[in-house]
């Protein structure tokens, strides 16, 4: 693929270096853009070009710098939290487990509620199948549970 040529007046290697450092410390793109003296729409456009595989060398490097900075910052914070947890300070570790995208699906209060709901539905379905209801009665009850919970328990087409 031929290199894409697009003239950049503000995007350069020095700006990319600054962006990487700011991304490492968790700055949102809106703030990073302002801090390095470019508009947020310009940063979004450069990132979009890079994600679509249509970025210039500088745009692709900018996206890589943002990803690298965020990853390094996340690992740094995770390390700090792990050290605090080892010393008995579990509050930070608890917050990280319940809020970090890497962990929250497994440890947040909402994840626990979703798991408990799913387990409850599974137990109700198991109890229905063990009951002495006729197949038609069982199917009707499963359809009612399905309509209330949104869980797919019975194929509606199976009539």
C-alpha cells in the first residue's frame, strides 16, 4: 500500500511525544488536545484516519502513542494498587476491580446482580422441568418467564 500523503501543520513527532505522556496520566482526549495546542476535532480526525487504515505515518504514530500511553499508565496504576493491597489497603484494589473495564464485568455490584438473576432464572427453569406439568403447561410458563425477563427460554416458532 502506498503511503498516504496529507500535509499536517500541527501534528509532528514532538506533539506525538507530548500526547503519549499525557495519555499515560489518564487525560481525556479533549484535555490532551487543548494541552498540546490542537483542536479536539483535529485529534479525532487523525485518530479516525489511523483506525480506518487511512492514516499518514504521523496519524498512525499518534494513535499508537495514545494506546501505548494509556496501557503504560494503566499498568502503573495497577502496580500501585497491588502494592497498596499487599500492605492491607484494599480500598483502592476494590475500586479498581469494580470500575476498571478489565475487571468490572466480573466484580462490580451490577455483575453480581446479573449473575444472581441468571442463576435464579436457571433454578426456576430447572424446577419447572422437574415438575409434573404437561408439556403445554411447562411451555406456557416458560413463555411467561421469557416475556417478563427477556431471557430466551423457548423458541417461539416451536408451536
